[in-house]
C-alpha cells in the first residue's frame, strides 16, 4: 500500500509538472453552488404532476421536488398516519394478510389521461416470494389513495396465476411494478424481483388491471433465484428503442446493487444488452440460489458502487449499492434523468440521487459521474481538457465494494498516460467525447459537474465501450 501511494504521488507530480509546461486546463465562469436538499425514499419511482416531480417507494414513502435538486419529504412510513392513505389504511388488510407483512414494498404511480393517479402497490413476506400487486386510485398525487384490491399473487402453494403449480424458479415474485404507456398508446406493467425473473403484462387503461388470459405475462429475463429486480422501462423517441433498466445484486451497503440496461424495439422484448446478449438468458443455473457469477456478463452496467479519490489521496464520499431506479424524459428539453437511491461509505442509510443521462453515438445511455446540479449544459474546446484526471471503470461485476478511481493524465497532444494509456478526442460539437484506454474505445459526453467532495465545479466525462463497459472521468487539476 505504501508503495502504491508513493508511486501515485510520483505520477501526479510528474503529470502536474508536464501539464503546467503544456498549459493545461482553462478556468470557466461557473454558476453558484447548487443548494441540494435531500430526502429518503427507498426504490424511488418518479412521476410528474404539473410542475412537481414525485417519487414513491417502499413503505409508502414519498418525496417531491420541482428541480431534482431540493427535495421535500411527503411521507415516510406505512401506517394509519401516512398522508397517502388517510382513512384508507385498513382497506389493505387483504394484501397484508396474503403477503404476511405489515408494510408496503416498491410501488409505482402512473398519472392517467383522465386526471386520475393509479398507484400500483405491492407487498411481500421477504424471505420467500409470497407477494402481491394491487391497485389504488387517487385524484391528487398525494392521495388519499383508495384501494381497488390486489390482482396478482405469487408464492402460493398450489395453482399459480398461469394455471400451473407455482414454482419460484420459473414464476415471478409479484412485486416491483412499473406501469407505462408505450409509443402506440398501449398500457403495460413490468414487474418482478429475484425468484423466476422479470415479466410484463398488457394492461387495460380504463380499469388499471391486466387484460385477461395472460397469466403472469411475458418473461423478459431472470430465473432460478438470480438477484435481478426493480425493472423500469423508458422509451426514447430519438432511437426508437425501449430501454429496460434493471438492478442486479443485493440492496444493503455490501450487497452490490448496481443498475444495468438493455433495449428492445418492442416493450415486451426481446431485450439485448450492448454486447448483444439476449437478456432472456440472464439467469442462474438450475438448482442455484443467488448465483451472481451467472448473471454478471449480462446487462449494460451503467452505475455501481464507486469512489473518486480526492486530492492528495483523500477519500471521496462515493456511493455504495446504488439501485432500484426510475427514469424521466423531459419532452420539452430532450433531457433524460436517472433517479435511484444509494448508500454511502460508512453508512447503511440511503438518500435519493438524480443523475443526468445522455445517449452516446451508439444509442446507449451513459450516466453523469456526479449528481444533477441544475447548471446549463456547456460546450468545450480541446484546450479545456488536458489535466490530471481520476478515472472509474465500472466493469461488469456485481461489486460489493466501491470501485476506486485510478489517476491518469490527458495531454494536449491527445494522448493519455498514467493509470491508463491511450488517446482522447473531443467532437466538433464540443460535447461528444471519445477516449481509448488500454486499447478499448469509449464514446460519450464531456460535462461540467459539481463535485460535492471538493466543493467545486469540475470537468467530467461519461462514456461507454462498444460491448457495454462504462468509463467515467473527473478532472482533479
């Protein structure tokens, strides 16, 4: 460890000396620091009501914001005092009894064209796939929501929803719903967690219930108790693809939660990752249980646990187990946002985080290395880029520890040296960025971001290789 620290310090000294001679970096007129205000919602699912964005999550917790920066807590616990269930809490007894629980898991709210809000709630016993999904309706995003009853069950002893004996290796755990309209106006619900995998159902937008005769619906991926959950589907009018966001791993601080993506031309699949893998094959082998090695090669991993090292080797805050996301597409601006919860170094507690996403040249989403700060996007010139950078390679692993940044220098002649070697280039639009690192080409976006650890604006980049490996960078100086 001492040798590594000495070698890193020597590299930084050499890089800084060389770059100072070359004239590295440009100072920009930056906006004021963002005024972040945090809220805590586990498994945040986003929806919009007027100018307000809401997220709803497990335990009937909810928060709201108008800018994705300052959050206000609306509710926190599943109880009779929860404002979302004013006067209606006792009507959920059937769900509690079936799932043998007294709380709610990851829910979802879909605003409907007629002004109603459809809440898809779910409950689960926890140690087994005894779960259910139900519907509650409100005229206001903050409720109260009136229960319409449960319509999908799992974990039963005997005949399941598709008429066969329930088998947790192949049938879903009926939790983690996300309802959405596709580009043709059809209404869907994707759902599932661990157990038999992720499924999708075609829904009736009038009743909010599944169309008859589908059983559990179409299977998209998973099986044999592989750790895959929290599905969310986002359509992109720019590419014409439906993107399935999914979380691999476990939810606690050492569980390795990480967010992955796949895409399809149809809402009900088949879905493929950037490497060309059919996601229907992402599952554990027969007889396995939580066998992560079998699923790690699947899905385009866009964010996992990570930490940027600070100046002089100081540790950054970093994220642990970021996951169970939702997304938002702003039709007016064409911007995409990733909303998720994450834990942090030295703490099991979690908060909402929002990071902006961008489509790279291959039509895959890349994620900003830092949380959304509200600053206007800017363009850059090639002379802005050179400097000492911290680089994060997210790889494919379900990493239970934070991936720590490596140090490299980006030089004015377009070369890269240090922890990675290769070259870099900035596109004529001043934002498209390409970096070749150790022989692999990554394409993405050059950004200005607020680094909370450093308390300053920094240049950063986010990029993805052709086979789906995410590489991030943040300039140290």
